[in-house]
C-alpha cells in the first residue's frame, strides 16, 4: 500500500475526525472522545506504518494490528474504510442491526469487519493476544510485525501486567505496544480513578523498551515506531500523550466525552472546527449547507 | 451382554500428554502454553520433546488464554492447559471474548477436573467447568472415559478447526476401551445394549455405569450404557433413540447437577421425546478433601449411586405409564 507523506497524514487525521463525528451523529450511540484523540495515530498506522494489503486482509506478509481497547472502534473503522478494507458508505451503519461495524469490534470471520482479527471490548485482553501472535510469527521466522493499541484506563486490568511479564520473559521484540495516554476514563481522569504513575518506570521495571511521544505529532509518532523496530532484545511500548477529543473545543481533555455521541448541534460545531479535506466526506447531511 | 475387562489403571491426563507428543511429531503447528503445573497436567512431556514450541506464561491463566488466541491468529494450533478450575473459571471472560466469540482455533485442555481430584479440596475440584464451557456459542466440550479414549479424543480435537474444551482427570482410572474402536466428535458410543433403561455417562462415570449395568443384570434388569464423550455438540439422535427404545434415562457425571451432561441430555429429551430421567451428579454442593474413590461414594456418583438412580427411574417409568393409562 502506498504511504502518505506527513502533510497528507495530517489531512487524513482531520478526515478521520470528521468521519468519526459523522458516524456517531448517525448512530446516536458510541464513543467520541477517545477515537477523536487518536486520529493522528490511526492515520500514521494505516497510511504509513503498517505493511498491509486492504484488498487482501489475510495477506500472509501483513503486519498485525490489535485494538485492545475495543470501544475506540469508530476511529479504527474509519481508518479501515479509508484504507480500502470496505466501502466508505458502510460507515453509516455503525452499531446498526446486521452491520459489520459492531459497537465493539468483531473479527471478519464472524460477523465483523475486514481487517479485524479478534474481538475486543472487554478490556485488558489485547496485549496477551499480541504477544501470542508475535511468538507464533517468531517461531516461523517471519518478518511481520505486531502492533497493539491499549487505552491508559485499560492498564488497570491485571491481565495487561501478566502479558507485560510474558512479553519481556520471552524477549518478544517483534511487537510494538502503544498506550493512548489521555489520562481519561469513563468515570473521571485516570489519576482520580486509579493512579498509573510512574507509568514509564512501571513498564521499564517490567522489562520493556519505553518510548514517550506526543501522540498528536505524526513526526514524533513515526520516529517512535522506528525506534521500537530498532530494539531487538525487548518488547517496546510507545506511551503516546494525547488529549481526549483533541481539536474539538468542547470535547478537548474532557473525560465526560468518553462514551457519548455528539448531537446534531454539537456535530455541526465540531465539523466547523475541522475544515473539509481533499479526501471528501463519506456522507453529506442536509443541514451542512445551512 | 457385552463384557468389559479392566485392562489396567492409568490417568486420562497421561493419555493427553502422550498424545500431544505423538501429534507434535506430525503437526509442526502444534504449540502448548503452560501456566506452571506442567508436570501435573502432563504437558511436561511435550515441553521436553519440543521446547521451542512450548511457551510458559507463569501462573497467569488469563494471559494463557490470550496468548493462545494470539498464537491461533498467527496460524498455530495452541493447546492451553492447567487445572480445570483455573482453565475455565479464572479466565472465563478471556475464553468468552478472545476465543469463543472470536471463533479462534484454541484448545483448552484441563486436567484435575471433578471431585476425584480429592485431597486438594473444593478450591481445586472443578465441578462447574462443563456448564461454563457448554453455554458458550462456538465452543465444543468433550471428556474421555479412559486413557485410551483420551488419546483418540485429543487427536480428533487437534484436527477439528475451532474452539474446544477437553476435560481430563488426575487419578489413575480403569482402562477398558478398545484401542481400535472408531472415535468421532459428537457421536456417542453404545457400550452395552439393553431394553429397560439407558445410562448416559461421561468421564469416569462411564466405567462406573458399566459396573452398575453388570450388577443390575444379575437382578434381571436390561441396562443400556452409552458413553457420551462429547457433551457439546450432544448426540441428539443417540439420546432420542435410547429414550424411544428403553423409555427411561439415567445420566452420570463427576460435575454439578446444574448445567452439565445431565442438563444437556434433559434439554434434548424435553424438546423431542420426554421420558423419566434421573441425574447422578454433585447435588449443588462444593466438595471437600478426601480420596477420589471415597468422595465419589460419599457424593453418590459411583456405581452404587448409579444403581440407585436406575431403580428409581424404573419405578417412575412404571408408575408414569400406569398414570398415563388411567388418564386414558
């Protein structure tokens, strides 16, 4: 798949945000803040980092991506559709009966969308899966790399730290974990619900190569991914500092936007703050011209 | 009446461990994940034979299931194994989401199931595992009746593509099956023919049922014995045939009365051909320490408990027939 340059990646990130807003205003249900905050990371992953063939999702040479925090599905679905895994107009079916875009992701071989390998939604399970996949690929001396995205609230789950030990014990270096460090979870800021700090020290103590970056800087994120690939004796984790609802004024760094969709008026406001892109929207609402 | 000879005493878990090594030589994609206790569940045999294909996750059953799911995504055939309680109860949500709902080719093979785990007591006696696994869509559930069947079963399960749960036992138990008899997932085996009543059993209770049938035959009761090694998908036709031909059913298992083999059989009977059924199972209680044989007797799931259940179901069969005549 052709890689986009930095300028286009930022433009794609803006388009992913517009898509998420439109999907959610149609579905009237779903998570806004986290997906909006991950637009740069998903743009970078699907249009630069991942070695994938969207027309052939099971391509044997593919890189594997797992979304452990399944509620972030809306931004994943937009990235998958924009990359060509399924038609753009399918984005309008999010959370509807018989849609492949389930409220939380399901794999393509069940009733889910192409590009998805394992279900997620119940938190804390994706890192173990990524480690298992990386071990399997290493056993066959394959070059495919494994990526997994974790929410920071999700790090409350004990299984994450079980998997962190397993990855380090087996020196799984064909794996890059990404932590969406937005300090927000459904009830409140993460430091209020369950303190995670010192987070960098925790991962280091568990035997990981830790890379910190600004998750809204595509240059920094791409550089961090490169650094993770250079590490050959440990698993790597990128702790990406992000803001929930970034680039939308009323959502910015507001944990109350974890699990709710925008209404029409809020969607109108959000879209006015995200100028249209050359990629084009997947749908145009009647009220957009007014 | 067919006679079954007790050939020797050997554990089903050993059959599992030995079969893994045999399959490992033929199938390079077979991998095993261990959560400690490999010597107990006999995956140590595979670990020693194929160290590069064995992955230790430590005492971390939730991670074991997730790691297995990931290995399956990468095209491997992973076997995740520990004690029955920790293989099913502890990582239940991981099995539900990452294996069953995700429909991945993961084999969860648990040893130390049932009350016969014995001295370790209730914490280690998996008595709810069949129920837990049976309610999950996409999951199949099997339990062998002896060492020989354990080997055949694990080979069939590895060849099957999809999530599977297999339940083994710790103790050395009677070996009686025919090495050359065919084994097919979902196809029950009629071990003894009979006309008056049918005992449908799984696991160790299959041998206990054979003993019960032999004892009852001396009293003139003709007992059919069916080895229901696959609890899901259950052999519906085999159950309906037995109900039609014998008119009374006893189920026997080393598991809670709710949700296990007995419930699975009852679901088929009530929807297709209702006949009286008695349940030989643990009666909604936690176990306690003791040796396996004395616990089986105490909780009423050995030969004597099965004989009593047969007599009870035969009384119901005759009175319910009379009541039916009276109503007409």
